[in-house]
C-alpha cells in the first residue's frame, strides 16, 4: 500500500487524485478501452475536475482502496446523445490540395480561437467531405468495471493523463502531452 493511501482513511472525495484500473465495454460486451490497452498503466485523474466523463467521475466518489465496482452509464452521463447537427458537409476546396480523405479517417481540426476537436470522415463525395464531429461513443450505453488502487492529494502524475474521456484519437487535444 502506498504512502498516498495511508494518509487518507476516508473514502474518495471530490478533488482527490485517484488511481484506478478499468475496463469499458459496450452493451454487446466488446471492450472499447481498458488499462490493459494502455500497457497496464493505471488511469490517474482528479475527481470533479472535468478530466473525466461525468458518470465515471461520479462513480469513484465514495470508493475505498481495493474496492471494485461495475457501473452502467447512459449517454447523458458519458459522451451525450448522438447529435445529427454535428454532421456537416464541407466543400473539398476547404481542405489542402494534397489532402486525400477516406471514409473512417480521423482528423484533428481547430477553430480560429485555438480550440481543437476531432472529426471522423463519414463520407467522401466528388465535391464534399461529410465530417462527423460526434464522439465515437456518443449515443452509446457504456459499462465500466473499476478497481480503486489508491487515492489522496493531487500530485504531478495527474497533470498528463488521458483515459476514457479522450480515446485513442486524442492527439493531445485534451491537454495531455503525448510521450
């Protein structure tokens, strides 16, 4: 047991840094993310900081070291409902001349004010590219198995951590520096 855990005997509270193992599955049982897919490295985040999807964040509040929990999150507590307004046709002329879009391709886009987001190429036509800016898990019910490894005061480990909230397509857009 780490020193971090020994210092705090109360259950996890808002603002604590937590270290968890997790597996996320869809309704059909397929795994969409897990600590195993990240070289077995545990997920480290600060509760109630906006680093995680709301339902996952809420689920760890009150947990204790060694405790395991299984939760089911409706879309409203995860990545939201699928929004048809987030699917837009963009003229090919808006892209660089050497850009060759393919269906399924993930693109990192930016707004004039510097905000970055990810879009998936949903369809390619002669003069347009249809972009889907919904998160790939939007509209889906998510199941998680979570095991609390340790928790306590925030330290430098929580500053560069991604997990179920950003997926593999993050590319640093969540503020995490890829190593």
